[in-house]
C-alpha cells in the first residue's frame, strides 16, 4: 500500500466532529441574543414586565424598539444557521432530524418576528387594543401572531425531540440529565402563556402574561445553552 492510500471500511463514515465547534458557538451566541429582553431591568422601557408581551418591547412605537428588533434578528439568524448546519451534518436518526428541523423553524420564525413588529403595545395602550380588535392595525400584527406561533411550535419541537434523542441515543449527557426538567418547565410556562393570552383577548385581564412569557423564553434560552455545551463537550454526533 502506498503512503497515499487511506484505509476504508464499513465502519468509516464522514468525519462530523469538526461541525461541533461552529454549531455550539452559533447556538450559544443565539441563546445569549435571545435573552436581550432582560435589558429591561437596567433601562426604562415604559412597559410593565408583569403584564406585557415580550414582543411589545420591539413594537414600532417603543423608544428601544429598534434595539430589540436587532437582537431578535441576530438571535434568529444565529440559531437558524446553527440548526441548519447541524441538520445537514447530523446522523439520519428520526429524533435528531425532527429536533434540528424544529430549531430551523424556530430560528427562521424568530427572524420573521423581528421583521414584522407590532405597531403599538396593546396590553398597555387601550386605543391600540381597540384598533387591534376592530382590525384597524397594520397587517404586521396578524403576520407577527403567525410567526410567533411558528416560533413557539419550532422551539417546542426542537426541545422535546432533541431531549428525547439525547436519552434514546445515549449522547449529550448534560442535556440528557437536565433536559427533561427544562422540558416540563417549558411546557408549563407555555401553558401559562397561552391561558394568559386567551384571558387577555377575552377581556379578562392579563393573568400576569408578562411573567409567563418571559419565563417561557428564558427557559428556551437556558435549554439552548445546555444543548450548545453538550454539543461542544461531546460532539455533534456520537
């Protein structure tokens, strides 16, 4: 055999280990950008975090709306790129494919969210809420509702599927250990948020909508951070 011949065999496949670092970096940076809303504890936004949507921080009429739209765009882009990279390089296993596809949807919908801001803040502006009920707000309100719903669907799909994958395929031990707790907390926070939205739209108050939704997005970011660490520590695929 010459020095240029490389032995091959059925156990040799494409080397996917070099994908771990960029995927981990993109996911980690995306998770950090996704928590930019915590700046509201340091700067005045004029919005009550207990009762307002997180997306209202990025509304077109808010003083820091441009900042929060930019961070949403950055978060979505980073997560979309990281999830796409992982989806292309991951082994063809059902739970892995479903999970990374869910995160692709999540990242893409978050990008769309940032480009389709609300024109005003309905939870604090009665006139805005009345216009929204009467259908007199820009079409971006409806489009934003759809993109936000797709983002939640993508995030939940990714969180559940990749946590199951970590356990079933015996990989990513940090995610396998901590993921299930985060999954159940995320499902509880999502239920709280959906119930609060329904109550607000029915004119029954906000039911601390802001707390529920902020907890929801914080748990997503925490889960993404655990995933990023797991991928960096134990590679993208076993």
